[in-house]
């Protein structure tokens, strides 16, 4: 019994599509993908929504993530009526220190040295020196307390801070789409990114 031509074409499309979907990259390609990905983390501006649950603090608000040369500025906005004229509800600045400020309060300042993974998020180019190890193993063990895992597409997929019981996970859909932060295996915050500019 002969299959109609249309069915044969459909079958070939599925087979070829499956091969493209499961494409394997060699180490040279992976290293190039890794370098391009790390460069994409150097500078960007992203808007989205954050949902946070921590002790008595629980909210769902607009968020802006701004990454520039070796520093981060994260602003959570408190929307006005119908979301008009949003005001900063929480501002986090990260460079050599972490500064957390809410309106009407003094900024709380912390030393970033307690968070090894932050060093590499502040300056992802530092990871390039370990590119061959990352390509070979799919991860980088910074210390017994800190590990960065990479996806098969050589994207930063997870940062584990074992000493602080923190687990930061990243999801992509062509570009960064979601960030989930866990503490003691409990979801602390989820960020969904709607728009990202570079």
C-alpha cells in the first residue's frame, strides 16, 4: 500500500524537524554560544512583574531590572490608581555592596562577598576564562558553596549558593524570560520579564 505524497512529505518534515530540534553542537560552537550569551548579560534594561513571598511581605508588582557596567539597579514599583504614576516601592542597588531601600527608611547595606555568584552576575565576562570547563561539564564550581549551571544552549541556567541556601533559576525563550529565587527550597520571588532592551 502506497502512502499519499502529502503523508510522505509530512513524515519527512517531522523527521527533519526533529533532527533540527535535537541538533548537537560541537565544543567550538558551544564556546561561541557561551561567549555571546555572557556578552548579552553585560548591559540591558528589562521590565516585568515580580511576585514575592517572604515572611509577612507578599506582593505582586511591576519591576525594572537595569544592568550596566558591573552594577545592577532593581526597582519595584507601587502602582497608583489604575497603575498610573507608579512610585518606587523598593530599590536594590548592587555593586561592591548591596543596598536595599524602601521609601521613608534608611538603606540597609550588605557586603556582596557573602554571595559568590553575584560577582559573576555583576561582571559575566569573568566567566569567559572558564569557557572550556563550562563547555565540557555544563557547569562551573566556584567553591564548595557556589555553583553555576548552564543549559545545553550555554545559557546561565542556575546559580546555587549553598551556604546561604539560595537557588536562583533562569528561563529563556530566545531571551531571558523568567527568574525564580528559592530560599530553603521555598519560592521567595518569581520575576516574569515582558520586555528587554539591550
